C-alpha cells in the first residue's frame, strides 16, 4: 500500500486517526493524504492524527498566497519540532 486519500465527510482527523491505527495494527506503512478542510487552524489535528500528505487549496490561494504559505509552513515546522 502506498497512498490512501481521505476527503471531507467525517472529520478528517478522525478518519486519518482510524486509518493510521488500522495500518499500524497490521504492520503496514502508507501515506495518508487529506484533501479538504486543511487550514492553519486544522493542520495540527490532521498531522497529529497521522496524515502526512495535505492538500490545502483555499488555505493557500484564498487570500495572500505568500502569507498563507508561510503560516502553513510554520505550523508544519512546529509539528515536526515536537516529534
């Protein structure tokens, strides 16, 4: 298994968490992609849940692209530093 993708429906952090647990319980590795609902406010929850590929369209392009990108990058760096 290489990549599993989640879209909005149930909260993406809950779906990612369940999926990551199922993979870990079976000794499997795969990327978990979350597409939709990613923002500077939700990114920590989704990363904590086990997602490692994030699709952030409106979080990047909905306003000042440079500032939005910097804010998301900062959140990712902060998450990595806590690991």
